[in-house]
């Protein structure tokens, strides 16, 4: 039975946290794959993992102030390094110089801040001795390594995978959300998917251990929501002709893990427009940050999250619990709607008027959401012709809003329409 996703669709905005040994390389979380790094080379990051500035309460407050209502943190990424004290491996944070579990204090801090908690767990493991080599493995071109790796048993890795998921779902209290990553069964060079992961059994175990958790679609079998990544859907997503819950996961600068020299940062305004656009299409946004090896958020993240938070503080009710509207929005605008409240988000600022289709006689009152200042409605008589300074020539049923020349001082102006 599908889980109850209502808290999650209500929340609309979450924080994704990608943290691991790759934060010390500081060159993207796929650095081991991209640079074909050996375990021996990569061990330097293990031996220097000491996040002395790790402050999960601060992470939680940053997320909350940005208007985020859930946080999803990596437990283990493709590198195989575990952020919790797993019984099944020594490749874990409690064996590094830091010596302490970081997952537990993080989850405790998120919950204490009133946030829902989610785990990201990689199905892929480039460190595990039984993970069969494939076209993604860092040693995919290393003939000697491939020779030695011949005896790897997927069944042993599958047992490890299921065992660790069991640890995560039985040791840290209620988990609200699970992001498995990722299946690639269709690849010709040793792809892996539901059969290799044991996805049906794994999902059944998840449902048994945490009946209320919502699970994504990357086990390679249907989950509770789908996960477009690094693009924004052009319309509400559907599966087999039916609407499907979806969440776009997005980075600040195209890297999930801390990537020191990558300056391709999205602006707060761009991210807000992505969030609003997604909500207007019944979707969520999971926005990622990649903490550094010291345990602080990426140095450029707080300012961007603060800009998002400034807008969310004034406009949160045009996002939380909202979804698509049946009304067609004007050019350069998006509608989000919750019951009898319709929110007009203006991505561009038109001169003096914005014309709403099909809403004549449907709107009781209109105001700017940022300061609750009235927005005057103007009804153009059906068939009225434009004449000199008189508006006209608009389709019947048009409702016109009168706008000031200067937009409100917010990243995305929003007009709240009371239907
Ligand atoms: C892709 C990337 C992975 C990242 C994930 C986030 O699967 O390979 O590094 O964690 O997207 O959705």
C-alpha cells in the first residue's frame, strides 16, 4: 500500500545534504569515479575526516529559516563511507579521527527544530569488496584490479545493503522519507537494478520497519514519488496516465558534494522561481547543500538560503499546501492554489496591468502578499474597445489588476486572490 505523502506535498520545500569523504577532495561527490581514484589514494580523506565545526543545530536552523520543512541527509554515498556507526563495516565515521556517529546528532537536531527527517542511501558502493565492477566503478579500466575482482558476489553485497538499511531503520527512530540512489539496469556494462538490489524484498522490509516512511523511485520499482533531477518538469508528472507525486532535486552549483572551485551558483531568485514553478505543477523542491570537510555548509550556501528564507517568510502561504490551479496564468506568471486562495506569482513585472483569464466575477478581493496592500480590480465591459487611455479589446471574462509602476521590493511579487 502506498504511504501517506500528505505531509510531504504540504511541505513543498526540503533541504538535501550531501556529506562524506568526497567533501575533503572538494571536487564533486563523483570524484572517485571521475579521477579513477583507488581505495589507497582515497584513504587520505578517511584519515583526515575531522569536521570540528560540525554544528547540526545550525544546519537545522538554516533549513528552518529558509522555509524548509524536511531535511534529507546522506547516510552513505557511492564512495561507500558510512556516516553512522554500522556494525557491518569499518569504513565508517566512528573509525575516522572524528570517531563519532554524525547521523544521530544530525537527525536529533532536525527533529528538535520541528523538521521531518529523511535519509539518502546509495545502492552503489565503490568500496565494498563484493560490489561487482561495472561501468561506473572507479577501477573500471584497471585490468589488474578487474582480474583480482573476479570473485565478487552480488548476493553478499545485497545482504550487506539490506543489513545496513535495516540498521538505519531500526536505530534512529522514526524516519519520514527514504531516497535510494540509483538503478541503472539498462546499461550494457554491468548495469544494476531491482534484481541485483533485491528491490522488492528491500522495499517490503522498509515498509515493515517504518510503515509511514515515503520512498522514492530509484530502487527501480515504483515508490511513493518520482525524482526528476537537475531539470524542472514542464508539466505535472504522470505515470500510466495518472498524476504522480514528484520532487525535483536540485543543487546550488551542479555539484551535490562540496566542490570548492565550482562557482556555477544559482541565484536565490532563480531557485524561488524553480520552487514556485514546481508547486504550480504539483511538485516539491529538494534543494541541496554540500558541507565542507570542517562540517560547515558550503560557504556560499547560507546567503542563498537566507534570500530564499526572506521571501518565504512573507510568502510561505503561497507555497505550503498549494498546488496547481485550473486557471491559465498570464504570461511570465505562475498560479499556485490552495482551496479558495489563488496566488499569482509575477516572474516579470508588467506595466500597470495584468489580465487574468476566466476570473471575472470570481475574485472577491486582491492584495500583495508581502504587505497585504490592496490591489485594485478593474472589470472591462464585454466588447469594450480600447480608446486612447481607455483599456479595452480584452476577451470576455477577463479580470484586470491594476499594478504600481514599481514592483514590491521582493524577489518574486505575489498577489493573493480571494476567490
Ligand atoms: C545522482 C548523482 C548522485 C546524487 C544524486 C542526487 O544520482 O549520481 O551523486 O547523490 O543524483 O539525486
